[in-house]
C-alpha cells in the first residue's frame, strides 16, 4: 500500500471487497481434569484446578494453616495449578473464600 503524507490510500491498493471472508476456526476448549476453584486469600483471587472437591480442599487447607500457622519455620508457600495449565506459587497463611466454578 502506498500512503501519502496525510494517510490517504490509493484506490488501487485497497483490498478487494468482493473477496470472500474466511471464517476463523474456534479454538477447542481444553478438558480440565479436576475441580475449578476460585480462591480468595491474602487480598488476591486466583482460579485453580484442584484434584479434590472444594469441601475437602478447604478442610485440608484450614487444618494445615491451623496446625502450622504458629510455627515460624513454616513458609506457607503452595504451588497451585491455574486453569490455563501454568503453576502459580502462593503464600497462604489464611483463606478468605473458596468458590466452586
């Protein structure tokens, strides 16, 4: 395409309007094995894939936090799998809300 100083385009360089438009193929959604949970903790929200149901996840996390929370040697770092397949490291010393999606 040729443009002049003011951004005008020559009519000969414009794409042919009569050309058929191509349809975009939609990307297939990946099947997620597990339970999608939205965890709100320490002021942030993340969506994770949990291999266990929400109730059991909350119970185990609360038990661990109550058991080890007073120990200064316990870091509280967890490595959780996000819904896009990436791993996120989160320091959990308290959990505010866990929703099942």
